[in-house]
């Protein structure tokens, strides 16, 4: 009876390890190490507040660029004529 219980216990452990493998590999694998390394690098970053004048210049530049974009003429297709 002891051998059967040991085999069932081993099968249960293999089944649990198989089900939990994605979670285990995420914590132990090389991807996890890279993720922790990236998190440490991100912690060292600081936010630099910009100047108010530069934001206005940037916004004016974007608006000017958008105004200068070419616009395609709308064409009458069959869908509008059927209505």
C-alpha cells in the first residue's frame, strides 16, 4: 500500500507543477531576472518638469504642422448615391 500512495503523491506533485509552471517560470526564469533588472533601472529614473514656454511652442508647432498637412478630396462613391 505504501508504494501506491507514493506513486499517487508523485503524480499529484507532477500535476501541480505542470499546472503552476507558467507562474513558476515567470518568477524564476531569465525573463523574470530581466524584468527585475528593468524595474531597478526604472526606479532610478526621475521626472524632469518642462518649462511652460516650451510647451506652448511645441503646441503651436504641432498645430502648424497639422494645418499644413495635405487633405484628400472626398469622393462620391456608390454607397452615398444609393441612399
